[in-house]
C-alpha cells in the first residue's frame, strides 16, 4: 500500500490464539502495529485468494455447461502446434 493512501474504514476479525500471537510477535519484532502487519498480509495474499476463486468459478461454469471448454486439438491447430515435437523432459516436472 502506498504510504500516502488514506486508510479506509476498520473491520473486526476474530483470530485463533496462535495466529494472534504470531501477528503480535511480528508486529513487535518489526516495530509496527498489528494492523499494519495484517494489512500487509492481506495486500500480499488477497490477490492469490481472488485468483483461486476465479478458478473455482470457472470450473463451476464448465461443469454446469454455462461455458464450453476448447478442445486441445483446436488450440493446437489455432496456434500451429499440430506437428510440433513434444519435449518429454518437461513431463517429469508435471504430476
């Protein structure tokens, strides 16, 4: 967050004791407020949670038939990959 951006309205969050203790310890170690620590965690990780939710929503759309998947053969044809050799070394990295 930009230091010149005014803070908005506060929200209240209940945390398990262990999580609260971790926030308090980090705030003390970094000489920042607990609110600053929580705000930074949200700024760093909220976009990842939003991305995950978009994937969940997209999967639900596919399962329900609201949208249709594009078959791999169509994607390969449109990208000109029909006869492209497959690099099998990358398959070891995928599980």
